C-alpha cells in the first residue's frame, strides 16, 4: 500500500470518527435545546395575546429568539466557552476546579459561584424532564381531545420508565440518540420551510431593530416576554458540560450545520404561521403539521424529549461525581454501566432524588404552561454564574487585560442579567421552585465543605506527627521495650486523608490490640484539579522506616477511585506485598453535634446526617470486602 493511500485511508477514518462524534453530539448535547420549539414561542406569545397580536409583536418576538440564540449560544458557548476547557473537560465544577488552582484572595467567592452554578444545574435536571415530556405528550390533545385526561398519567409512566432504565446504562440507547434527534431537527426545519412563505414578512426578524423596538414599545410586558424568550436557550449549559464527551469541533460543527439552522427555520415558520392564522397561537408548533403527521410528530417529539431528559440526567450524574471527588458532597455509590466508557455511570441516590423531584413537579404543576414559568430562573442563573467565572478564567488563564475581558464579557453579562430579571418576575407563578432547589443544594454542598474542614482541623489538634511516631515505635520494638507492640507478619494498609499525621486506626490498633504488622502502608488518596491523571503520575511512594511506607494515590475528578486496581498496578511496578496477607484498616468516626463547633446546631445536624448517609469507604474505594478492619472513635463537631 502506498504512503499516499495510507494517508487517504487514515483521513477517511478520521472523517468518519468526526462525523460520528458530531452526530452523537446532536443527540446528547443538543437534545434539551432542540425541544424548546415545543413551548418557547407559545409561552412568549402568551403575555401579549390578551388583546390579539400584531404583526410587529410577532416579528419582534421571533427576532428576540433568533438573536438570543445567536448571541448566547453561538457567540458565548459555541465560539467562546468551548475553548475554556480543563484538559478537555467542561462544565461549572470543571471550570471551578481549574480556577481554584491559581486562586488567591477570591477563593471563597469562586467556590460559592461554582456551588450556586452546580445547584442551579441540578434544579434544571429536575425541571427539564418534567417540562419536556409534558409538552410533548400534550400534543395528543390535538390528535384527539379524548386523550386530554390521559396526558398526566402517560407523562408519569414515561418519566418513571426513563428513570427505571438508568441502572442499565445508556450506552446501547445512546447509539440511537444522534439519529433520532437528527431526524427531529430535520423535521422541525422542514416544517419551518413549509410555513415560512405563509407570510414572508417574517424574514424581517433577522433585523435586530425589530427586537429592540418590541421591547421599547411593550415596556413591562416586553420584559415578561423576555422570560419566555429565554426558553429558546435552555440546554446551553449542557453544551459546555458535555465538552469532554465529544470534543470542541464536533459540537461546534453540529450547532452551525444542523441545530442552529433547524431552530431558526422552525421559529420563523411558527411566526409566519401565526401571522397568517392567529388562532394557531395556542399551540403553534404542532399546528405546523398536517393532521396525518400529527401522531408521528407527537411520538417523535416524545422520543426527542426523553433524549433531552436523558442528557440532563447523565449531566447530573457527572456533576455529582465531580462534586464528590472535589469534596463538596459526601461519598455516594457510583456504578459503572460500561466496561469501556468510564463516563457512563449510575448513581442510585441521585437517580431516586431526581425521580421524586420530577414527579413532584409534574403532579404539582400539571401542565407544561404552568411549569414553563418556573423554568427560566435556573437556566439564566446558571448562565450568569458561568459568565462571571469565564471572566476570571480569561484573566487568569488566558492572561487577558482586565479592560479587554470587561469589553468582551460585560455586555453579555448585562444581557443575561436582563433575562434573569425578566424571569425573576415569575417568582410568584412558580419561579420560587428552582430558587428553593438551588438554595437547598447550595446549603448542602457548603455545609459538607465547611463541616469536613472543621472536622479535619479538630482531629489535627490531637494528631501525632507520622514521622515522629514511626521513628519512636521502631525504636521501642528494636529495644524490646515492655510497652512495645507485638510484631506480626503481613501488611497493613491504613487509609488516611492526612499523610502528615499517624492515622487514628493505626493508633487504636496499637493501643487496643498491641500489635504492629511487619509492613505498614499509610495510604492517602488525593483528587487533583484535573479530569484525569496518567497512570505513571498517579502515585508517589516514600519510605519512612523499615516498617513504614507512605503511598499517595492521585486520581482526576472524572476518574473512578479504585484503590484495589491502583495497588495492582503498584505491584507491577515492584512494590512487594501479598494481597491475601494484607489488611486494610479504616477509621470510623461517630460524630456528636456541638453548639460551639463553629457551625450552627442545624448545620451540625445536617452535616452529621450527610456523613451518616455516605457510602461505606470500603465500597467507594473498591477495597476487598473480606480484608477490611474498621476501628471507631467519637468526635465532637
């Protein structure tokens, strides 16, 4: 085979891989934003529809939608934020981890911004499935009004089924996500083209002055409409969060070639349809289709909304895993649903919490109209947080001068703050729901972070320096002192978060059992502010004395912290120990609340509740179950 032919074959493979990633991103990344046409224009029309809508109002609203997609999604996310990656990973906590590396005086501000952004995303992960599935199933009313009473039960069954299959993994289903969503976008674009010429004046929406004039003319009502217009960009945060799954260029090409054109055409078509048939404003999306195509489109829309829901559920799993590894949440059970893709994970506790939250929203609001009012706040809030963190990123990582960063990002921040203000007007109509969710999730993460810090500080006060302890215990054994522990064969591995101090389990073992193993490994597990750590850089071995060795294992915040697997690699590197004669010692603390601890009593109790709910360390770190010994102690916090 000639060299030129080999290059051609390689280029063909690369192109196929690129197109596969781009198609996959259409399904996973753009599933949420792709379902917005189901309800966004309908909700935007509602505030101005009481006295009938004029041509200027319809064109103005469509103009607002097109330019919102252009400025926020295309400019901010696709062209700017996708370049702000943490070794290929994106998302709020990934950005926070990167900024915390070099942060100095503003660490607390950055941490709270990151926590608020993560909390808002978790709230979004509850609202998106509820709103998307409800809005799709409601299309059945147009097929036959007799199904009106069945909409709520059908939606609940679909949602329960969606969460029930999470434990099986999304790998098999994911292969169908891209093609189904691609068909969805093509159908939306085709429907838009079919109606655009119902009233060609809709093309005036490309002129941003129609959007500006609409806001000036409508004043307060225009601000209310902005809250609904923002529904067009729900899901944009997922675009950034899924950066590590598909890469920057496939996501960019999918948006520019497929998603953005299809959305633009569909919104133009909806606008032209309502211009010609004002009575269609009740459900302009489904009324774009002929009666024979209604049922297939409802089914396709339902499939698309399930895919959109799957995207945010998967995003929630990934975000919670990042939060656990970065120390913002207690350890939870993480199950891997793929033997090859470590990104495909399932967290039973998070899945249950999301299901309960989604069902509560569906039963509480009962319709997509009511639920849409609660949606925008979590999305706009998360976007404001991301823009603030992007400013810090541009200054600290890209070394932009303060003035340049302000010129680029201040107008964007101002626009998003206007959208946030518009959505805050809906607080009394259900907007309080995402606000309460965000506050609850933020308090939980802040409490865990603060409580673990206080706990570490308290235990450090009574800790014995490891080097001093190891030297003194060696001397007592060598001198055959009467108080020296009995030396037994085998290896003991003591897990600790502080390698500078003797582990509590080691101290208790000597104090109560009066034994010391022939070899003792003090094992520390570190999560670094990088998504992944290469195998060769994942450990450090320090020999303290003949009997004591200090080992530090390093994992990225996107990696599984499998200690047994890591120790197996160490054996290949020449670290000698027999796993069958090795015991793992864990210190288990019973926490007792104390009003003088530094946290209010309610926060003490919340922290203790979170600690008690955490998964057993031996399961979380994948330790051999029959080789683990736990030694407990009381700690007042």
